[in-house]
């Protein structure tokens, strides 16, 4: 019910929260040597990032969409690196970027800005 009544901004916030949760599960599983659990958690985080990336409207979103697309590519790359090469630092990097995006979108959901202000708010994320 919460998702059905949520604003589009809050749905994005919830997706980021899910991705962060799966990355934490993957990190814990990595530390505990549970490779299958780690792989499953990374796959679920990747699926969320792919959904966020596919939902971008590149024409209407302009530079914001292009910047988010680049960040989603970076996050996906880090998650794949963690899964294929077993690098837990890559999980930390992916989590850090998602955490920054999450903070920005929480603020956006609380106080929806004008499009120009939104572009400025998201401009510095991941740099």
C-alpha cells in the first residue's frame, strides 16, 4: 500500500534504500564467505540500478538524466567488479554513490524543487 500511494520521488527513495540494503547483505555475505548469498544480493542490487537507469527520460531529463545514467553505469560497474573479482571495496564505492543519491532524493521528495534547482542539487553527486 505504501508504494501505491507514494509519490514518484518516494518510489525512487525506496529503490535506493533497497539497493543499499542488498549491498550491505552482499558485503556481510562476502565477509562471511557466503558466495552464493553475495552473488544473489549483488544481482538484486544490479536489478534495482537497471530499473532506475531504464526509467530515465533522456530527452526530457537533459543533463540530469545523462548525469544519473553515468552514475548508474559506475554503480553497476562497481557491483560487477565486486561480484567477479571479490573486491569488497567496490561494494563500498557503489554504496557510497547510492547513499549520496538517496540523500538528495529524500530532500527532493520532501521539498520538490523547480527543474533548475533539481539540476543543481544533483550536479555534484558522485564527483
